[in-house]
C-alpha cells in the first residue's frame, strides 16, 4: 500500500511513520510548515527521522515532501 504520513518530527508521528514502513507500506513523509514556533527544530527533527528511515527501509520511502502554508 502507498500513502502519505504527515510528520512533525515528534515522537507520535515518528512512530506512525515507522509502523507504516515496518508493515511493508511505501510512504511519502510530509512536513507542513504553517509558521509554527519553533519550526526550524521540528523540520530538522523531521529531516533526521526521514534520513534514518531511508537507511533502514530504502525502497519504502518514496520521496519526502514539504508544504509551506502562508497563514
């Protein structure tokens, strides 16, 4: 199965992403920048999580995405 996992870089979304990948799913991890504070720490954590997942499940991470919202 293919899907998108909305990731904040925190524990809950990281666990959701890992569970999806571990069950054999192909996933596009997505980070949404909605001008939250402090977004740079969350985005750095997201990038680190995705890089680790790419090493562990290289064929299951389809492409990481970032959506910028002007709110």
